C-alpha cells in the first residue's frame, strides 16, 4: 500500500533544497575569488615599485630628488612604462606638467630642456600702427650690455653723405631718438640686461625702412637715455664733422 506524502513535507524538502543551492553557489563564488583567475577581485602583494611625484611639477622643470618618491603596486595595479627607481629620473626634465601622486612614465620626461615643447608665448607688446624691428648690437655698440627691456636709446651715425665728392667730409649726427626696447636678445633667451647680439625696438614702418638703410650703410652707435629723460622733449643736435669738431675743441 503506497504511503501518501503530505503537503507540509513537500514544503520542507523544497526549502531545504533551496538552502543547499545557496550554500553551493556561495562556495563556488569564494573559490573563484581566491583562485587567481582573470576575474579575481583580490589583488596580489604590492611589490612592484614605481616613481611618483610628491608635488605638482610644471613642464620644463628639472627633476630633483625631493620631487619624487617610490610607491609600491601590485601586479594588477602597476602603471605600465613607469620608472622603477628615483635615480633614473633625477636630473631629467618634465616634458609635460606632472601632477602630484601621479606615476612618472617614460614619455613624461626628456633628457634635455630643449626637448620640451614650449608653450605659446604672449604676443610682443607692439602698439597699433607700429612695428617691431630687430637691430644688431654688441658690447661696444650696445653700451656694454647695460640695455634692458623698456629702456630708450638714441642712435648716432657717422658716414660720408657724398663719397663721389672728394671734398666731402665724414659727418656724425644723432638720427633716431627715444627708441623703445621691447626685447633684449632672441626669442627664448633671458630677455634681460647683458651682452647679446640683438635688440628689438618699436618703430613706424617708415622708420623701419630708414633704420634698415642706416644699419647697412653707416657706422652707428647706441646711447642709453636716463629714465628721467623719457618724457623730456627732444633736444636738437647739430652735425659734427672735422671742421665743427676742430672749432668746438680748438684743435689746430
């Protein structure tokens, strides 16, 4: 005679089976996490070094020992292409801005500052209607390197106005006056007082043309104005030649 299974017994068996399924699923998940597979959520030991920045480092800055430190990463977290020792980065230059706590990788640094891509510079301060012109200079022509940005200079020239005339004498006169210096030396240089090869001045376009002729055809010299004389009206000067010089200084 068959034994009848009561509904209450069925419910107990169903609940017990569901409980066993949950336990089995949890065990499988635990094994998967600790098995070191590709989807593992647990990282390994932190034993891979990487050089990181201890502060924000602007581009073009030479790296010093206090700017970097060593951080340890796990295999899964280690930044690729990062430097592993401080010694290999100290003395190099930041090619780009490097942020604090960032790992320093190979393309962040260059061996020489010339390898840094310069940021776009501000436009030269050229007033409307004027032009900037570079003129050659040197120690003797340029007041021993004492000219600096925003100084004002006058230009004295000596030349023979009419070389074809045997009686014509060399004459000396002040021509350009109160020329404003906006740059000392070439772009990228220090732009400060010192011996250099060029000065950049502000002139009109016609003055630039006349100045070009002066530089090509005369013996010229710069004189540096006192800062107190910038607003003073121009004082006219005469022409100096052998006759006027002898008369002025009583040379016979």
